[in-house]
C-alpha cells in the first residue's frame, strides 16, 4: 500500500507538471534528447550504518557508482530520464564502531557486508530555469529537481572468517538464510529484486552547443530491509542449512574482524566485562545477549545516497541530407 501511494503521487505530479507546462508554452519548443555518463560516490544507511548518526554514516564508508542515462526534454522545464546505475554499498560494525564507539553493542555484533546494486530508473526532471525554444538556446546554468521510480537487483555478500577452516573470501548471504529464512517457522527468503523511490536535485552547465557538465545528488528510499542481509532476529543455529550459514549468521565470537583483519578481543572484553580484565570474552557460545531470538537487526528499510559528476551530449535533432548534384 505504501508503495502504491508513493508511486501514484509521483506519477500524478509528473503528469500535472507536464500538462501545465505544455499549456503555458507560448512559442514552439523543439524537443531534444541527451545521453550522459557519470561517476560518483555511494553511501548507505541501515542496520550497519545507523540513521541516528546520519553525517558519520554517510561519509564513514563511501564507495563508488557509475551511471549512464538517456533523457528526453519535452518542454523548456520538463524532461524524463531513463537511467542505469551500478553502485557499491558497504557497511561494517567493526570499522564503523572501532573501539566500541559510538555503538558498542554493534561492535560486539560484528556484522559486515558489501552489495553491488544495479538500479534501473525512470524519473521526471523539473528544470528551475527553463531552456530556450531550441537545444542550442538551452540555459547556460540549470538547477533541477527529480523524482521517480526504480527497480533494483542486489546481492549482499560478506567475508568468511579468518581461521584455518575458512578462506576469508566473499560469499553471497541470501542463499545461506542467515536469519533462518526458508526454514520451518521462519520467514521466506528475501527477494534479490526490489523497488526504490529516487529523489534529489542537480545542476547542469552548458559547455557548448553539444555538451553539458553537471553535478547531481539524491536519495534512494528502498522497499527492502535486506540490502545488508540484516533485518530480523538471531535464529536457532540448529535450523540453519550448514556450518557456513551458522558461521555467517552470528559473528560475535570471532576474535579477528574478517573484513579489516583487526583483533577484537580487548574491545569486546571492555564492552562485555568492563570490570574483569582477565576474563576471556569469547568463552560463552553464544555471547550473553546475542543468542537465538535476540535482535540481529530490523527497523526501517535500507536507504542509499548517490552523488555523481555527469557529462551529457545533445543528440542532433535533425539529420541534414547532403545536396544532390
């Protein structure tokens, strides 16, 4: 229901904007198209990069994105864009909370992930400064807003432990059912395809008759709480598929962080047993407070942010035929 309301609102807004702009035109506008390419950064907010510290979360583990798009400019102010973006998202309890700060409980949890998201989007663009009546009279500087719909394909992965029994390689998490997905009494496996609502703004500068350069930033509000594979409770390890699933489900007892190769013993001891400096913090299996039924994650759907520097090319609007001799 939430998705239908948001989608309907966005589509209605785009339709009204297009209709009102078309009615307001006093001179014919020569529609044109552009193709573009961009490079930029990506960051994620979710269980492994908390919403409670948004600035730290956005900049702590920046990763990359590449994008390509086709844009059709229908009126001086309104355009629609079809785009593809490949973005890497990443999060890590040990790295984000190194030393037990700011969230010591998350440091003990010791989960991490990376996810290469493939995003196919259709967005409406409203240019705050309208173009002239033809492509070569487009605005020299044009700020714009955008919003629309996207479909995401994703596949969260994590590194296996640093130990004699595992090779410390990246493995896909969804097939393992790390929260008991697919087992009797547990939820079904989460989908590796979901939707998102892209919203944002950008700025475009005209370089010459054929080329633009721009900067864009935006948020993607997704329909999934499992871009990071974390969204529920710790399961009973006995119901999981195999030893690898059990190892990747509860990582609180790992003495060395699998992704950063940092020793965790002293920090976990200071968090779990602050008044007992000689105790082995990993003696209990599972650690107190991290057993079956305890929260592993959960809450809001995952969100990610993209920024990019873009270059776009204005496609010729007319094909000129050579003179016949």
